[in-house]
C-alpha cells in the first residue's frame, strides 16, 4: 500500500490544496484548517453546507506569516497571521465554544463580499488547539478547525467502488480527505486500528459520518441534482448515527508525510 495523495485545507470549507510533502504538528498537517469564516454577529462557523460557493474559495499559505485569499471575480487579498492573543473573537464550531484571533477588517470585508453575508475571518494558533472528543482521544490530543479529528483517510479503492456503483467518476476532493491510500481492497480502512505511513504512526479511531458537502462539485460549486454520492452511499454505507465513508485518524506524534510513502497496517 502507498500514500498516493495528500490534501490540505488552509481555510475550513475552502478548496483543497494538493501537496507532495507535508509536515505534521500537534494539530494535524501543518497549516491545515487553521483559518475559518464565521458569521460576524453570532460567531458561528460557515461552511459549504449552506454556502456552496466556498468550494471555489482558494486560501493558500504565503510562507508562514500570511494567507492569500482568491476566488472567481475577486481581487487577491494577502492576510497577515494575527497575533495569538490579540483581538480575540468568540466563535462556535459545532458544540465547541472558543476564543480565536480575528484577522481584521480587510479580510472581513473580502469574505462578506464573496459570501453575501456579514463574515469575519479567524485564525487558530497551535497554542489554542482544540481537544479531540475524549471518547476517542487522550487529554492533549488536539485538532484545528476540522470537524472533530486531525486527519481523514480514504482508500482509493473505496472511491473506485463507489463510482462503479453510481456509474460515473467522482473527484476525491468531494470527500475532503487529508490522506489517500492506494493498494488496499475497497473499504479495507474500515478494519484498520493502527497504521504506519513512512515513520509516522496513526490510530484509526472513528468512521467519518458524511454531510451534504460531497454532493458539491469542487470545480463548479454546483450541487448534484440526484444527490449523489450520498444517495448511493445511503444504500450500503448507512449505520447508526449516519452514512459513513472514510476513517478519522490521530497521529501518535509529529513527523513528515510524502506521497509515495509505504503504508503498513499494524493492527
């Protein structure tokens, strides 16, 4: 088995960034989901679920001290990383309430224009990492502005099987994984408990429950009229608590990942 794709999402619900090599820190892939758009009034996080145009929002790191925002019809904006303790804003991500540094009025105006509603941009320094659900993680195991876990893995054969059932190809980016593994049987990842990629070890802790985002084409931001791939997933991947595709992982320490690295099942 090999790691064949690496994806990072600097802004939560923004477009995917394909990488050949990535460092991993205490929150996951370094720079992954460290930024988030929130409602300017409530502080609630914004995603493609309600705003599919976010699929076309390209947020890319400009070195380590700034984020470059771009989108169709918008001028590019360079946003400096705010200080870890300056201009904190109360935000909500699912049931998590936290204080995060606000990225300033220029970024807020840019997002507001793009999204068509008052928005702010916030940043999560490593020092403000979010504790992973203690039902699946030890104290001190953290994530950034993800939907709960620092890594998401999907087997390429699992997507190939799903596409065969639907009868058309689908882009892996619809499912927003960090890690794509080739060389295993379809859904083999469902049975893994511990794996090694290169020199990094991971615990496979929870199947990923899918929302409506996979129905959005990452190239056009258009929802599929036939509700695929969720419609097909509902026929054979439905379980208690949702429809599942892919596995959430927690790393057992920092390290470096690169495409082409061997993947070994440990347990």
